[in-house]
C-alpha cells in the first residue's frame, strides 16, 4: 500500500461510515496497511507504521484524534512482539498483531453504546442541558436518555466556523428531543438556564483536560463561574500522551487542517478549529472504561500505555 493509497483508504473508511471516529478509521487503515505489506523485523514494522501515521495526520481529519488512535496501535505492536516471543517468526507476530487489532476495533465500536448506558442515568427528566458542536457519543447519550428517562431540553451551540451545531440539532429533533439552537456568543446568557453542560472531546490529555471544538474552553469558563457541572463523554482510545499547559502549547498541526497549513502563510489570520479546556473547568469524564474525575486521567493513561 503506497502513501496515496493510505490516504485514499482512510478517506473511503470515513466516507462509507460518517459515524466512524477518525481515530478508528486510522486504526482500520493501519491494520490494512500491515496486512498488505511484508516486514522482516518488528523494528521495520514499527518504523513503517510510524511513517504511515505521519501520512494520516496530514489529512483534513482531526490530527490529534488520529494520533491518539495510532498510538494505541503502536502499543499493540510492542505488546504483540512480547506475546509472540522472540523465537517466533515475523508472520506469527503479524498474525497476532492483526488479531489484537480486530479485538481493539471491536471494543472501540462498542464504546459509544457503553458510555451511553452509563451516562444516561446522569440525565434526569426535566433537565436543561447545554451541548457544543456535534459529538457522536453525546448524541448517543441523549438518544438513550430520551428513551429511558423522559423529556429534557437541549441548548445547542451553533459552533462556528462550520456550524456543526445545526447538524446536531437536526439529529436531536429527529429523535424527538426538544432543542434550541443558540449563537456561540449567547453561551453566557443561556448558562444561567441550564443544569449542566455535556461535551464530547477530540482528545483527553495527561492533565485531565480536553482538546475539543473551538469554543469549548469558553463554555467551560462560563460554567465554572456559574457553578454548573461540566461532563465530558469520550472514548478511551482518545486518551493521548500530551501535556499542554494552555492553548499556546497546542501545535498548529492540531489547530488547523493540513490543507490550511500547507497553503496559508500567515496562520494568525486563520480561525483555529480546536482549543484546550483545562481540567479545573471539568467535573467528570464518562468513558467506556469508567467514570473519572479529571485528576484520575493520568493514572488511567499509565494503565493504558504500560
């Protein structure tokens, strides 16, 4: 599989399944890449996968989400080499790796439903909820809660610059959930009405903070000032080894699309697509491996990567 084939396959996975996470799409692409390519050593396999990851992060999908999923696969490669044993041939090692990869994909595909079943108990009937942008896992939680818990009202931020909140509102309406689309600039005024904020995330970093759609940090700040709980629903494969202290620490490759970085000379004139929300603004994280406080995230990252 060549470099152009990697990008084409990755884009096809996302096109064929609009609900798939870029991280899962990247894992599928890398597993196909490993299946089709021959390697003589584990070192060669690992280096080839690292090169392939660099290619996948140079697409217009979320670079940090892609990288988080790919780092999980690199961990599998290391563990597979140990499981296979040093006396096993490369084909045996590759076979075990592909098998482990399919197990990971199976767990990842069930993550949203698992989170939804866990988190819907936190959404009582009659609640007023603020959500931002379009999150597949948040959508699944609200759908599950509307069936089990009764009616509630959702305020959906428009989420400029791509107005993804409009798509979120359409899907919520199709589920029969009462919702109101609000301007991003109206967050401060609406925050007084809501009982809590429910967010998705593109990545959870080592500090327990999140990287998510631009505007998330502002919502977290407003909620903190008005003592409103902020819940984050996120799959565990989005836990990433990265420790930003503030938004200035976020590299440009995460803030902007690759097409923007490669064509625009002055990025200061471009609108960043994501921001960093510090852990002090967050209350709980609902994940497929449990419910955590932001301070517990570092411990979970250690468990995932060791």
